[in-house]
C-alpha cells in the first residue's frame, strides 16, 4: 500500500469503513476517514478489499445455557 490508495478498516470489530491513506511514517499509516478526521494505524489493521475486512469480523460464540434454561 502506498500514499493515495484506498483501504478498509474495522471499527469496533464490526463496522467496515473505507479510508484513504494520506501518509506513511515509521511503519504507521495515516488514514483519512469519511467523517473528515484522520487516524494512524499499523499495516496489520488495514485491509485492501472489503471482502478481506469482512472475513476478519469475529463470529459471535453461542451464549452458555445452563440446564435450568430448558425447564
């Protein structure tokens, strides 16, 4: 990835947000958010495609149910 490329990030491990890379310094990527702000992230937090970001959303585990829940 280089300056000017489009990328995707996960917000709160559930929302995929498109960003634009506006700078790279010291292994950190400065990204412009659609809301007008900016954020600095490591390369491992950026995804090249929306599908790649979608595959990294954690799947919710089934809640524990005690035997008393079935009575």
